[in-house]
C-alpha cells in the first residue's frame, strides 16, 4: 500500500512568489494534517482536516496561507506571497481517527521550501 | 494546545549503549506517541502508549508513562548507528502536537 505522497520534494522560489504543495494521504484516512517544520525544531501544526472540513486552522497564517481538501482526499497548501521566513519543510500526515481520538500518524517525506 | 517537550535536546552515545529520552506534557491525554525522524525524511511512528498503560515494549524500545507527573520516557537498548535520528513525542486528543525533539547520535 502506498504511503502519504507529497510533491514537490524541493522548491526554491524568490520572495513574493506563490507556491503550492500537494498531498495524497493514505487511502481511507479521514484525517489529514499539514505541519511546518523549521530547521532543528519539531513539526508545528498548521491545519487539520476531518474529511473535507478544516476543523483546526488556528495556527494557519491566513493572510498568506490557504489550504483545501477537495472531496476529502487530496489536499493542497498554498502560500501567496511567500516571505523569507516561510523557508521550512512542509509535512503532510494522515490518520484514521478511532473512538474520537487520534491514532498513529503517517507522514509524507515533506516538501522543502527555500525562499530567496 | 497540548505539546510534548523532550529532554535532553541532544544525546551522543556509543554503539551498544542504551539511550533514554524524556518527554513532559501539560494537559490530559488519551495517548502519547513517539516518532523518529531521520535527516531529511518524514517522521515515522515508533510506539503509542495509552493513558491507562504504564509501560510498553516494542523490540528494543521501551516506553513508560506516568500520568501523575505528566511525563514519558523512551528507552532504546543496545543502540546502533542506524538509531541516529531525532526523536519526538506527540500528545493530543483530536490532533497531535510535537515538541522540539531529542537529537540522538550513536557513534560506531
């Protein structure tokens, strides 16, 4: 079975340019997460989806970041315009929530963004 | 938000030695999870311990949980160079939030 797939793996852009990241979760996983990980730090939650509904986007900088999960499967995270401080690894994860609590998260390999 | 905090930040040991990492958290949990991240890769789930469990084993891994102290520990026995990675604990009920991690280096 395929794991969580993310693309692109690497992206280099100039500041003020837009960028988008794509995630395909594990089939059947109803919960999808986007995390941002800065160098030497742990992942920080940006947004969590339950099916197609964003149930926690409190940490998403809404002035420049947007996300969608159409049909409750694939998801896209967009940054427009990008700033130097957005350089980080963007991780997508999925899980199958059971009994109202979160089980094991399955992560993709991440998309490394460098903003010049 | 709930977030685990790992201690120490970095740990360097010789191959064959045991490595112990600790995690503290602030609020009630349903479960606590440990993950490993090799350099440049995504996180990989290692073990999940439920709030009503005190100890759990998986191969060379041993995890303990003390809900009265809001803390957990991860023990890796007989470490190998391949165990070199960052280790994170994660807590949450409906989502999982991570600490800054422990960077483990195992020297051959």
